[in-house]
């Protein structure tokens, strides 16, 4: 396969929308989730994010990057206000509704109502889950980090609870996301199913990996 070369000058001279699509897809496939929040008055919000990061397993931490910018970010405000939020995997049955949550609805409008998804609640998390999501977990905010270089915010949350289809949890704790029908994203708008190539054993210096 022939490869085309790009340097920084090439990239910076690209037309704006072309450059956004190019850079957003350059990093490869991304984890995506619908983040559910509420404010202290019970107003729901639901928004799609493609910047979900695993930060640790013990304690169980996940991060998400949010860009405040000049537009009011209801997700960020609600998380800071209440300290709780949910992450809900997107599947093929709901990806169009999930994508629509990227529209700039006013704060007093619930995306759940507008796009036809169902909020559900559990006692430990003061934020709505997406009923139609197959894999979902609730978090409590533990740290907010302002990233000055590009005016973004890293929110780090501790996993408080999780809901997983029982038939998708393997004996060693591995969650089969393909079986759960979770989708992934390329760029900002290209949704993909997955097909497993192989799962390999833990790498050791003197042993080649084997299929598990």
C-alpha cells in the first residue's frame, strides 16, 4: 500500500473542515459513550463523547476530555454541580439517536425527550442511565484538570457501579464488547461494528503470545 507523506505545514494549510476530519480520524478508532447527567433541579442532559480514557483499574478510574470553549457545556456544568455521571455504550439500535445528542439543545431541554431514549436511575448515582444501552457504568467525579495548551478539561471519575449483560462476561472478567454490540467511532461521524482478530496471552520475554 503506497503511503502519502504529510508534514506539519501540509496539515496546517489544510482547509479547516478537511483538517478537522483528517486529524480526528488520524488517531484510529475511539471509544464512544453517551454521558448522562442531571443538575440539582433534576434537569437531564445526554451527550455523546469520543474522548473516553481508561486511567486505572485499582481504583477503577476513567477520564473524559471536555472542551468548554465559548459554548455552554451542560455536561461539564452538571458533573461539577452534582459530582456524578453515567457512561453508556452505544449500539447499532441507538447510534443515530446518540449522534443527534451532539446538537446544541438548550439547557432546559432533555435530549432523552428529543431523541427518544429512556432515562433510568439507580440508587448510587445521581444521574440518568440510558435504558437502551447494553453496557453502562456510573462514576463519581474525583478530579478536574484544566489543560491549558488547548483549553480543554480532563474529568476523572471513579467507577461506582456497572451494568453488563451476564453472557458478555467471560470467566476471567473480560467483557466481550462485540457480543454486547458496542460500537466504536472513527473521526467524528463514522460508526463501526467490531470483529475480533484475536485475543492474546500476557506478553513475556521468553514466551511468544498464544491465542486465548
